[in-house]
């Protein structure tokens, strides 16, 4: 007779499968512990074997006084060519020296380990950056200042200039007498009666913001923010705003400006001696 095969009971088969799965889980857990231990040992070893600095300051940066533009070219222009100095800094020498004197207390750093960068050098680098738009890397090679240091003090110098001059040289007229003075200068110097300011804007190119879409995309074909400014007859700024999108129309932009609200609230009863200004309640021209 043919021998019949005996079937394994279901309960016994289930217990065998469960035991096999438990064994595989224990093996995976042991492998995981080995991998974690190896990673921790590698991290600790990396900290112990941290790369030591070969030098604190690169040798070519240490020659700043001998070969840098601030201590050589800029000083030469001050002595020999005032016109080229104005083109270099976009301002007169007297104005630059005044800036150095007034901004120095705000940007001077004290250090017990190394000689700090002088305020004049910081200001010169910042003015070149604003005038030319050169990269920090290019300015680093010109002035022999590290790129990371320039990236730190340029915003600080810009903030210091704003804080020093904003309350003295950036006042928007707030009453009819002040607006009348502005209009009188336009009439006497430029023969523009009833003009209370010259308003213009500029597109400042920026990189496309993440997930920005077309919010800052202008009609010229690149991404930008709009800078708007109002000046008087002597090129002095009366008001400015930076950061608007190109799609914000000039009319809407002007209506939301602080100077526009003060401009509309004024009664416009200007002094009679200002040429071509009448007291009919009609506001002058911007």
C-alpha cells in the first residue's frame, strides 16, 4: 500500500511562522544597532580629528595697507584728483569725510585679539558696492578684506547712514509753509511754477523669489522691485520708498504713500509772494 502523507496541524504551522518572523526581527534589530553604533563612532572620531586652521588670516589679506585700494588709490585720488575721487565714491571728498566723522561711532568695533577694520575703509567699501553693484568677491580682492567680513559690515554701514541722517536730511513737508518753500525753489530755479516735487522711480533687479511666480516680474523682462523717490529743486530727497512690485501702478502707489496723505490734507493757502501760486484751494503739481 502506498504510504499516506501526514498533514501538519495548522496551529503548529502558525507557531513555526511566528517563531521565524521573531528571529528575523531580532536579526534586523541587531543590524540596526550595529549601524547606529558605527555612525556614532564615526561622528565622534570626526569631531576629534577636526581640521585645524592652517592660518587665521590669508597672507594676501595681511597686505591691505600696502596694496589695498583704500590706503593707496583712494588716498592718491584725495591728494591729486578730486574729480576722479567724486567719480570713484559718487560724492565730494568733504562729504565723504563728514560721513566718516558722523558714522564712525556707530560702526567702530573694539577687539582685544586683532586690529579692527577702520570706519573709513568700511564706508569706502560700502559706497563702492552701492555705486557699482560689484559683488562682495570683487570688492574683497580690490580692498583686501575677506568676503565674509564685507557681507557683515555693509548692511551695518547702510543702517548707520540711515540712522544718522534720516531725521536731519530726509524730512517730508507737513504743512503749507514747507510745501510753499519747495514750490518757490522750483519756480525760481527751474521756472516750474506750482511744482512741489519731482517724482520718479527705478527698477532694481532681484533674483526670482522661491514660489514667487510673476509677482515681481516687470515689463522689461526680469524680476525687480520698484524704488520711488520725491526730490526738491536742489536734488534733496523729500520722500522715498523701496520694495513695491512693478505691477503696483504709479497712481495706486502714490495714493498709498505717506507724503500723498499729507499732501492732500494741506489747505494750500500758500504765501502770496510765491510766483504763480494762488489761494483757490487747488493743490500744486507733483
